C-alpha cells in the first residue's frame, strides 16, 4: 500500500519516545512525528544538545508538544532511570530505538561494564531499556517498538564465538555486526511478543543511506562543514538527507497497516519513499535469534520478561 509522507495520519493524543533524538534520523523522526501531532519524548545523552533539539522543534512546528528525557544507552543507571520515566508516563504508543554509533572508533573500546562500545550502543542498551520498559508499552494495545537496522546488515555478520569482537575488532565488523544483531533482536522480539499473546508490535526499519551533508542545516542540530556538504553532494545519486531517511521510522510508527515483524526501508534501497522491503535471512533466523537472546541478556545484565 502507498504511503504519502506529506499527508501523515493525525497522531494527536499519542506519545512516542525516540532515542538519540538530538541529531540525524532521530531528530527528523521526532520533528515529523511532532508535526503529525504526537507528543514526542526526545531521549538524549547530552542535556544541551537535547534542549537545542527540543527548542528547534518548538520553533519549527507550531503547537508541537515535545520534551527531553536523559538517556545514555551505554550507562545502566541512565537506562534504568529512563525506563522508570517511561513507566511513569500516562501512555507510550511507540518507542523508536534509534540511538547509535554510525562511525565506530578505529580501536576497540568498551563501556563501563566492559562491553564493546558499538554493540553496547547499538543493541545492548536498547535491549535493557525495552526489557525494563515493556510494561509501559503493554498498557497501550497495538503499541510499537521500532528498531533501526541498516543495509549494512546485508554485508556483515554476527560472530557468535566472538560477539564482542575481543579477537577480531575492526570498525566495519563492529558496525555491520551490531546492525545484524539489532535486526535479529527486532525480529526475535516480534516472535516472542506473538508467542506471549502480546499486542505490542516489533517492527524493524533501515533508513537507506542518509547523510548530514544532504540534510537541511539547523543550528545545534545539523551543521555539516562545507567540505562535508561538497563530498556528500557528490554522492547525491544514491544518497538522501536524514530528513528523508526519517520517513521510514515515521511510517513504522504511524501506518496502521504496518504489522509486527515487518521490515521497511527506502524504495530504491539507499533512498526513496518508505516501503516494505525484504530483510536478510540471518536477520529473520529464529535459530540466530534464540542463540543471541541469552547473550544479550547476559551482556546487558538484564533478563528479558518474555520466555
Ligand atoms: N544515516 C544512515 O545512512 C543510516 C543507515 C543505516 C542505519 N542508520 C541507523 O540510524 C540511526 C541513526 O543514525 P544517524 O545517521 O542519524 O546517526 P547520527 O546522526 O550520528 O545520530 C546518532 C544519534 O545517536 C545518539 N547517540 C549516540 N550514542 C548514544 C548514547 N550512548 N546514548 C544516547 N544517544 C546516543 C547521538 O547523540 P550525540 O549527539 O550525543 O552523539 C545522536 O543523537 C542509527 O541507529 C544508525 O545505525 C543510519
């Protein structure tokens, strides 16, 4: 079915939480959802950047209702406090798991718990957040959890024998492996929610290839250098702005025809309107999902409340 990004359904009365919402795809997802009338909670690690994004949305979208919430997805205390804040919300209709490292460090780094930083940021923190905040979503029939995957999932793989890349770290393996793992998480979550008879839907999306140099400039939110604009514009044939990339998670949140287990991305793979698209077999593998789930539980220090 078609989807018109210029005529979004009325989202007034609904609350959506977006992680990593102060920049990039997360910012534009928040702005577009606010424009559709949703109350948007921008969950960000840096209070100043969060405030810049919140005040920018208020300036650009008349009558927007937005608020900032502190969240560093690599910090357990911060995740747990954010989960408690979600449980205290009147309603949570959707949670967009967007925060991520897209340019991983060259050398392997770890968070305070000793988990590899890219896996921690792109998967483990969200795993813990969802595990703890799930009752908030369960209260709203048909609520959604939207996980940001990537086209990189087509090129990378998860190393079950070295998930944390202790012996085989490269920045590319860290990023692509984390995005395979994120997609596996999203689809395994869908299977577990269905098996438990939950009405919460888990949807996985990827925003194609969206660059900041092709994105409108906004002070405090997106300020690419001239050189970056120049280089990104050279790639215009196969890239789009992060404002366009955000159309995909926005559809995943708002389209009533989207169902748990769906995978959405841009129509022309790297760019274009948001459509249903095929995910890799590995991402959808129940065997890989079952193998990774206990590893996620162990590394995140959080048993998941679904069998
Ligand atoms: N852009 C693409 O082409 C593309 C393609 C495939 C998938 N994706 C996925 O889409 C998502 C957004 O990507 P993007 O291009 O918009 O990236 P981005 O512009 O670099 O934005 C990343 C966001 O995540 C936040 N973040 C990073 N580490 C965090 C942490 N520990 N706790 C909380 N927030 C944190 C950043 O906050 P700070 O400002 O504080 O760093 C920022 O708000 C990512 O999951 C990425 O993997 C993007």
